[in-house]
C-alpha cells in the first residue's frame, strides 16, 4: 500500500504562490471595495459611500458600527483592516489550491475560473452561513444579490485569479 504526499508543483516555489496570494488578495480586496462603495452610492445615494466598510467593520465591532453617528474612522478603519486580512488569507488559500492541484492552474482560464468560483463560494459562505451563525444579519438582510454576485465572483474572485496566475503560475507553463 502506498501513501500519496501532497506537494506543490516544483516549478512554482512556495514563496512565489504565497506572495502571489497575498498580493492578489490585496489587489482583489481593493477592486472589491471600490466596486461595493461605488454601487452603494449608485443604489443608495452619496451618504452610503462608506457603508460597505462599516458593514465589514461591524464584524469586529458589532452592529453599532453601522450607525452613521458612530465614528467613521473607527468603523471604517476596522472594516478596512478586517477586509484586507481576510482577503489576504483567501488569496493565499486560492493560490495554495492552484499550487497543490496543478491541473487547476494549467491555463490562465482555469486559474481564473477556480478563483471566481472561490469568490462565489465566499459570498455564499459569508452571507448565508457565517452571517447566520454569528448574527451578522446586516449582510443577508441588506444585500443586493446582483451586486454581491458581481462583487464576490468578478471583482474579488476573477481579479484574484488573474493576479495570482500572473505572479505565480504563468511563467511555469
């Protein structure tokens, strides 16, 4: 009986895909946040511009961060930190999947699809599973499904896939 050992492809070093995941996570987080903030203004007016950051900040600070009278610096700052840390973690996780399952990063399109599906999965997990478990009712209750689908799948997932592929896998093909 033999045992299989899971190893990353030899042409992509661990430091390369970890770095790509971190950088990709940051770039995708920025694209996501910009899209969310612009769409908040389009759908709800200029006063809603910082609401996406407040919503993310409320994960750590509680529902009071959503109140427009609460400190924007505190709520928005917490939202920015939480968003960036989670996005970098997700970026490294997606890069790891692409590194450890070489068939998934064989082409730029396959890497893009994997990351886009991961972004979609994050939306479902965050809004419909974790939000219910932790009482983050403001996520599912206030979402625009079309906006969240595009934000998570395209603006986060697809952007992440393009960056990670470019930084870690394109040259190894």
